[in-house]
């Protein structure tokens, strides 16, 4: 027997682009990564730009550059093309990915023109999103590249070499940090080094984690409230915020309280250093400050976290 392939309307799979498709994509970046032939990691969802705009996803690519993703159901339009350019410039990203249900020829031509006339390190992609089904199987996403930069023709060996080197550097940084961290706190005792730019450890509540983050330039620690239930996340944040003064007094400094009303997640964190992964000679100093900050953050928040009833 041979099954029959058919397309399924996107809104039968994801009712809303913003509320359903974007969160799904953020949790399944391997689908996008496999289509583009690159490894991707999530930096932020609904990344704010100015007072009125938010990029659907902000990612980190295999070379550490930022990537903006704009999703659109229906026909491509000038509004979304303009948003992509706004996000790319304001977020200082190097790649823009426009995922659209029905890309129009004039917009694909515009993106091709941008690829030809932009700096060599800036690139644009247009991807078509479809949902397909074989007989009565579960619908599956299918991403098709409609437009891509000629930069994608770089020799695979060069890309692979950079890719491996960057991951090895992250693995080494996390190995050193975890060695220092495990001497000061139990939080990351069962966590191993990884190739992503963050490490997470459970906080005792589903969807809530303690995090270390290391970027090319900068490091931070945070208490990330990232479950799929926005109302739950806001409730947890609000309960903690009631104790803001006490928490900051115990921490010993001001913290960044980010409720993020228009997003699913919320967080409480602290920028630790302006130095990051590429500052190899300063790793020891960066690690000491990150571990000290996570220890103080746990001490400041943990009592109140344990009192939360969801």
C-alpha cells in the first residue's frame, strides 16, 4: 500500500500564528535548522524593538551571530518585509528568516535584491511553511526554501571548521564554570557541559529554571519562568515581585525584573559582565562573577519560590 499525500490548512494545525505557531517553532528549532543546514539556539521570543514592535524569534546561529525570524500566515505583504528590515537593523542581527504561508513573487524578488546588495555578512531567507499529511496521519510541518543568499554556497569545510571550534569553546567554558559552580551551589550538580549559550537547572516548579548565559560579549544569570502557561508565569512573577525590596537586599544589588506582559515568559536576572565567550583570557574572572551571582540570586529568591502555590 502507498499512502496519499495531502496538504492541511495551516490554521487546522496552528490556530494562531502568534499564539500557536511561533511558540511551537521556538520549541522545535531543529526543524528550521535542518531545512537551512545550520544549528540554531533560542535567544528570545517576541524580542522587543522600540515601543511598538517585537520580532517573533531572536536566535543565535552557528557562528554566534543573531538571527531574526518573522512568521506570517497568509500572503506575504509589505508590512512584514518592512518589519524584517526594522528588526534586523535594530537588533544588530546578521540574518533574517521570513517564514510565510504564501510568499508572493514581488517579495521574493525584493529579498533576492537585498541579498545581492547587502554586506557580505548579512543575508535574508524566505521559507514557505506547509502542513502535510499522509492518509490519516498526524499533520507534519514542511519548510521549503524559496529564496536564500548565495553566501550559502560557502565551502562546507570552512563552515564545519568554525562550527566545531565554536562548540568546543563553549563546551570548555561550561566545563570550567560547572567545576567552579559545583563547589559553591547544588543547583547545577547534575548538569553537564553543552554546546548552547545557556545552562539551565530546574527550580522545583515545572517550567521554571535557574540559568547561566554566556554570549560573545557579556554574561548573565537569571531565574527564568518559561512554562507554556502564560498566566501561570505571570502569577509566579507577581508573587516574587511582592518581595522585590527584600530580594534585592539579600542579593546585594538591583535586579532586572522583566514581567514581559506581551510574552509568555517572565524572568528575574542580572547582567554579570560585559565580557563574554571570546574573552578567553578573562574566563576565570567571568566564571567567578557568574557563580557568585547565581549563589546570591538563589539565596535571595529561593525562600519565596518555595512559598509559591500554583
